[in-house]
């Protein structure tokens, strides 16, 4: 029997065994290797199952084949005997014992576990783990700061220290610091060669050393010296002088143009500044004279007090334009206009209208002569022009007056400066007669075969032929079998034919073919015999006068002149005088002066007429002028209380006004462009109207004294929202027809709150417009006048059973009044919206009541018709 791994043979043949096998083996023939076990004996190699792991580890394997696993970090091999190559670590505690190693300052890891090293350390470091800073070495590279062991000493010096802590010692004189970078403070030296490059410096003329090496300076030099090393004498600059060895500025108004005064020497002085021609001193400076002034001599000393230039005064017949004296062009001017002021004009000493120049004074023109305003009293004498009367005028008291009614002056040209003249009587032609001193054509078939009636005398008539009678101032043939003598007067009372044989008809008359004569005009009304008759007569004559007035105004094209003429004409019709308020105002234009006058009076411009003319004065500014303003007001539109208030308002504004009274007829005659014949005709009609109106107002002692009875106007319970004078029209049969002239009002009922429009004629107070304001009514400006407003309304001013829809126009005295009316009317429409529901209900009730009334009337008519038929049967 063979025991493989030692052992002692035992047993019997066929069952031999091995015992006491070599350590680490077992089995019948010691053939089985046992598991290895750890040993602390470094000589155990596992042959007997005991194994030593040199550097830690766990025993594994079987006898003869033992191994170590899980060796200590950094080791490997069967029994952990081999040290591993070192690896880099960022852990500063790694010392290589486990194969990981930390190089402190860069470098490459080398060696094996337990013997790790660092090679290629960062520049300036060495040692096993680059831990040792090398000694610093000098460098000429100024960027080297010692972080890599090389160091630059800026200003000389010896490099010392180790990497990261390099220093310079033994720096060049005057420098210090780790790399000799800091210049030391300069120190004084008595060696005049010391320029501060080594920190020592020599001040030539006293002074205190300051600064640092390379930049040394001297301060507080001896008086009169300056410079880095007090080497330079001080020389003053331009416009400076020396005082107490210092350079100071020249006093105001003086100069030192050359400069260069030596401050180390004695005190010096500056020179006075002398102003030139047309210059003056202001704040010790020479300045050019203002426009319009001069300083012909010049020589003012700028260091002294302020001076002034002399004003330039213009010579005679010169005026100021842009501060220069310019020769007048046309008018004269007195000497003395100040060229330093505003522009002036050559307006001389101008005479007013109808004045002339005599011995350099304005005197009135002789009677019968005229002259336009503007003669210059500063020039030679002037003459007035003779006034020559126009056609149909004569001379009376050196004035041209219209020929009396029924006379004429066909040639005209009478010299108003001479003796009184007369007009010739007007002779009427054939078939004309005299009516109110005018020739009128015979009417209604009447004749005046001879003609020649004197129009300046009494009224005459025409006459009917034989066998004709007068019917309503027309000649009518007598009926068959009737006769009448020739000569029945026309105009005249109606006449009758007498029974008898008819006279033959005139040859020119044909009963069968001639058309009947035109309807005669209505006979004149009988003289009034009652108060009602007087009122009716006054109204008729007033209406005639207004028609005559409108004919007179029709020839005036200028609206402003027409308004003035109407104001005067209305005053003539009313028989009142016109008040004139004269004042002086400053404004930019004539219109602006008039606007200013009405504004200061606090009076509506539509209530008066204004004239403005440039006032005579010495000179004026170009932008504004002084105007003589005259405002005319009539007592027809402005009562005494309102006039007094206007005067008080002017006084409060500081305006002095003069009040005078004038005859409106004479003022009307003086308006340029007014037909004199129309004026005279109007004056007669207006006189008749005024007389009739005065007769209406005459006081009579009553035979029976009646108690005064209060008559309600229907307006007592209403508040006035708007009131103005207006003329109303209705559009009828393709044209606007006048309804009346008078106050138009918007009235609000105090209890119901409803608003109506009411207008009455100003003299008779008859209602000519009356309706509730209806929301949605279209009111707009008339296409032909900004003073008028048109609208379609349902009016009930004529007393109709049912209101009538009409196209209505209201014309006011000004566009502003019209705008105000429209604004207030639109406000009233907005207010009346709250009553729309009530009106609809009221309309429904009214319609029902009207239908019931109509049915009742129809039933009565049917009944009456049946009764009439029965009676006929």
C-alpha cells in the first residue's frame, strides 16, 4: 500500500490504510488535501496547510495550493506579498501606505504601496510629496511674483525666501517693500545734485520736501519762487498784478494785457479799460449802447461807476422804426421821438372831419363846405370843399335839404355855401292826379285829360266819363236806362246813376269784349271815433311806417349801417330821441373798440349801434390805437334804468362817457347811401304813426270813472327760462310770411313743470306762437342766416279747435342770441321727456272726446236733414 503524502501503513491486505498523514492531508492513502488555515509564521508556505498572508488578506485554498484574498489596500499576490503601484489621491491624509498618495504641490505619482513618491512637482516645490518650497530665484520678468519660486525685484535688491514667500532685500536707495515696489518718502538734501531718484531731494530756494522717490517736489517755496524744486521765479499771467509777492487778478474794469510781472519784486498795477465810441460802462464792463442810443465821445472808464448812453431824439418829420429815425412818408411829425423806445408813426396834428388848417391850427369849415379828416396842422393852410346839392335837393341855412313833397330840382348842383335856393313844383302828367304831394296814375278807368296838377299843392282827383258811376274808387258804366254826368271824382265816394236814357258808350269801350275793370282798392277807413278805432288807426299807420322803413333799408347793403339805420328809424316811428354815449377807448381795430364798449357797458350789442374812428393824437404804437367811440341807443329797446346802469358800468371800468341826445330823423339823413326821397317819405309816415300812437296814449278826463280791473295774461304761474326779441315767420304757399315782431319766451309752469314757447306781438300783445315744447323737435340754423332758427311745431296760437302743424322760423338780432335760444330750447326738450307718457294718455282721451263730439254733431245733422225732407214733402 502506498501512502501518497506520508503516513504510516496499517490494516490488512485488501483494506490497507494510511495513518499519521503529513500535516494538511488525510484520506485512506493521505491523498486528500485539507483546507488551508492562517498562520502567523511567516515561514508557512501552505505545504502543510498553514499559510501566512504577508499584508493582511483571507486564507483560502487547500494544502499545497493556499492563497490569500482581500489583501490590504495597495497589496496583491498569493500571499499579499506584492506592493501595488501608487495612485493619485486628492485626500491630503493619504501617505501611500495603502497605495494612494497626495502630491501637495502638483507632481506625478510614482513608486509602490508603502514607497510612493511625487516627481515633476510644480515649479518651486520638491520632496517626496512636493511638500517642500524651493528657495526663490531672481527673475527679470516683471510678472514673476514668487508663486513658482522665481521673483522680480522692481527696484534692485536681492531675492530671498522660498516659493510663495519670496522677498527682496537690499532694495535700491529710496525703495522698499517685498519686491522693492514702494517709493519711500522723499527726504531733504543739501546736495544740489540730488534730484529725488534715490529719495533725497534738494530745494533750491527754500521750501519743504514732499512726495516720494522719483516724484519729489518742493512746497512752500521762498516768496517769489515756484517750480518742482523752487527753481523758477514767479511771473504773473495776463490780467494779473503783483501784490505782496503774489499774483492776483486785476480789479474789475482794468487789464494787464502783457502779463509777466515778477512776483518776487515790488507790487505792480493794472491799466484802466477805456470804453470806445457808442459804448457805456455796466458792471465794470464796456457794453455796446442799446438800440436808439449813442455815446459819441466814448472814453468812459470801466473801473469807475456805471455810465449811460444818450437817447437818440429824431428830428422833425422823422419817426422811429426798429430804434432808428426814418424820414416820414406823407404826414408830418414833430421833432423829439425817442429812438430808444417803441416804434412811432407820422400822424402829425391831424384835423377832424369838416375842419381845415389855418395858421397851423384846425378851424371849422365854413357853412356849406366840407373836408375829410386828416389835414395836417403842422403843414400849410388847407381849404374846405364846397358842398353841391344833389338832384332834388335845395339849400337851406347852408345845408342841402330834400325838396319839399311835390317839388323837384332836376339839375341839382346848388352851392350850399351860398344863398338859400328853392325847388320847382312838380307838374303831374295826363291821367295823373296829386295824392300826398305825389303824382299817381288815375285808377279804375278814371281820367285827367288836361294833366298839369301841381304836386306841391293839395290833393286832386281824376274823374269818370259821362254815364259812369263811382264804385269803390273805380268808374263803372251805368246800367241800361240810367245816366250820369261826367266828372264823378276818383278817388271819392261811391255815386249812383239816375234813371233815364243811357248815353252812348265811348268809342274805346266794348261792353261785350272789354274785360271788367280791376277790383278797386278798399276805401280808406273812416276816422276813428273810439278808443278801439284809435288803436286800430295807430296800428295801421305804424304798419305803413314800418313798410316805408323796410323800403328805405332795402337800399343799404352794409349790414352794420343797416342795423344803425333801423335803430334810428324805429326811434322815429316811436317818436323818441336817440341817446349818444361818446367815449375814448384803446383797441386793435374799430370793431374791437366797439366790442370793448359794449362789454364795458355790459350791454348786448344788438341793442345799440356803434361807430369808432381813430382819435387824433401825438403818436401811437403800431399794434393798438386810440378810438373815439360813439354808441347810439334808442329808448325803444333800452329804457332809462338800463341806460343809467350802462353809464355806471363804464364809470366802474374807469371810462369817462359823455351822454347827448340827437334827433333820429336828422341822424338818418346823415347816413351815407340813404335815398333822401325815401327818407322824407318815411319821415312823414313815421310822423303820422307817432302822432297816432301819441293820440292813443293821450289822457282824457273820463265822464265815468271805472275801477281798475286786473287782467290775467296767463303767465302768472310760469317762470321765464328765456326771453329775447324776435321776428317769427311761417312757411305758407311756398314762401316765408311774417307772423309778428315781439318778445319770444320759454315759460315753465310752477306747478306742472311743463315748458311752453310763447310769443306776442310787441305792440298789440296778440299771441303769434304758443305751443308746448315737444321732445324730438328738430331745430336747426336757417340756411340763409345764422341769426335764424327753423323748426316744425304744432302751434295753437290762432285759436283753432285743433293745433296746427307749421314750419316756423324765428329770427333774432344776433347769431349769439340765436345760439342761446337753440341751447335753451334743447334743454327744454330734454326736460319735457318726463311728460311723454302723460301726453300720450291725454292725447288718447282728447281723441276719444273729439270722436264723441263728431258723432254727436253727425247725428244732429242727420236728424235735421230728415226734418227738412219732411217739411219739403
